[in-house]
C-alpha cells in the first residue's frame, strides 16, 4: 500500500511540474493569415509606338512607359502632379513613365486606341485617359528637357 | 495530511497560478498583399507595416494595391507583449511559377514593444519583402504565415 501511494505521489509531482511549465507559456497566442501577390505579364508594344515629337525628342531618349488599360478601379500609380490627372474616372488608362529621366523630359502624351470613340479620348488626351482597347498608337510630345538621351522608348502595357 | 496534499495538487492542476486576468489573444483582420507587378529580371516588392509598397531591381509595381496584414491583439489592459515574426525565407508564396520567399518581416509595434491599451487591445500591422525571381511566371501566388504574441 505504501509503495502504491508513493507511486501516486511521484506521478502527481511529475504532472505538476509538466503543468507548471506549460502554465508559464499558456498565454501565448498565434494567428495565421494569408499573403498574396499577382505577377503580371506585360505586353511589350514598343514597335507600335508612334512618336509625335519636338526636335529634342527626336534625338532620342531612354525610358519605360506603363500603360494601364481600363478595368474596375481608378489608376493608382503615382506620377508628378503635372501628369497625374487621373483618379476621378473609373475606367481609366494610365500612361506614365516609370523612370524619372523620361518623366522629366515628357511634358505631355497622347495615347490612342483603335476603337477610342468616347469623350475621354478627346477631353483628356494628355492624361492618357482612354476607354477601349487595343492600343494601336501612342503619341508623345515633349519639352526641350533632354536632347542627349539615347535610344528608344519601351512601352509596357498591362491590364489592371 | 496525505489527502490534503492530493487535494492541493488537484486544485493546482485545475487552477494554475497566474498574474494575468486574461489570456492574450490575437486575431487577423486582413492579409498581407503585395499587389500586382511585372517581374522583369527579378527584384523585390516590399510592403511596410504602414501599407506602403515599393519595388526594387527590375520589378515594376503595376497596381499599388499593397496592404500590410492587420491583426488585433487583446488581453489585460496596459500590459506589454512581444511579437514573434516568421524568419527569413520561412514563408513562401506558391503559384504557377517558382516559389517566392518572403523575408524581412516587419511589424508595428515590433519586438517586445507591444502594449495593450486601456481597453485591452491594440492593432498590429505586419509587412515584409517578397523576393521575385527572374522572369517570374505570371499568375496569382498565395501563402500563409503565422505570428505569435505573448506577454512580456
């Protein structure tokens, strides 16, 4: 009987130690959440770019433009105040340079769609607000800001 | 005597001694979103705890709909707690292409600087850096991660 009681006592002590250690960490809590990203594949349409230009732009420059075709929401890419006149429309094409060297050189741009017949085509051409696709030409006008930059412009088109 | 000892042990097992009236708890309100981007030759997309996102390398952030993950931590009012974030390269986003690892998880508050308000809760936001591969295949990538909070 004494041996049996000793075994019980040992068992209780062992459990007590385990529970005590567990109790020290009993208040931690954890939460799991999701993370997501979307990789888009740009359609490079540089061969379709038609440059309406001043002499400075004809000398060439390097840069990228990002064109966002109409979708559900307003454009969210940040441009300079001079160029970023988007945001109020819900069906906006956003044309903008992705590097500063281009942004500093371009003072205005026009983007035209094959079936661009809406008022956006004529009322806000410099902001690149369009309401259809596909894009078949892009007109760009520039200031005299950069006469020395070389090579061509690459245009990247992605849907929202 | 022996019976009293046994009763005391049972009581202790059922009601462990604690200095906290309430257990700390955390719940998720929204996921961590890295937005949409063109991968190019690769780079990173970083989302700060404030929800700002930026790309590096050849990555072009196309739609800046990034968002930090948001949690709510609850527990004893005014108590401090620490936040345990996932280690680098421990969390991956899987999709049509190669897995993309998330590194440099950051949070606000961070480390042991969490402190519950007078009402016993605090908002916690978590950001991170997504590592994008060269010519990462287009498509949607998803993954999960877990964070742990505990009283200091």
